[in-house]
C-alpha cells in the first residue's frame, strides 16, 4: 500500500512539474509578444510624431502664402474678408412640401373613456 502511495505522489509531482513548465513557457511567450507589441507601438508613435511635424512644416502660413502667389493664375485664391460672408436674411430656405389631404377618414363614435380603457375592463362592462 505504501508503494502505491509513493507512486501516486511521484506521478503527482511529475504532473505538477510538467504543468509548471508549460505555464512558464506560455508566460515567457506572452512576455515576448508584449515586448514586440510595445516596440511596434513606440515605432508607430514616432511615425505619428514625424508626420505631425511634417504637416506643421508644410502648413506654415508664409509657405502657403507663397504657393498661393505662385499659383494665383490657376487657383485665383484671395484672402478671406468679411465681404465674403452674407447676412442671415439672405439665406433662401426651401418651401415646405404640400400636405396630402386625408381621403378615407374613419369616424369613431363612443365614449372616450371606454375607448382608452384596457381590453379586460371593456369585456367586463359588456
């Protein structure tokens, strides 16, 4: 009986060791994936910072003004002034659509309270 108990204990230790090894391996793999994702995120953030800097550089007012002056013949762009905006009264709103008339109306006769009462109360009153 003692040898059976030793055998079961040894098998349990082997099974637990295999489980611990597998968990350790899976943990190491997850940590490597996390590191790879962090490197990718850092690279993408750096790319975004570079693109924002390039966008700010390309949208400098003096550069845009020079481009407008160089391409005035084709684009005919002029600075925006208050004269380019209209008054609120100048807006033309569309006319409302004509309403269709009701042709087959159904007239309902009866007590208003009776019509709005639940079906059970209507059956009790009959």
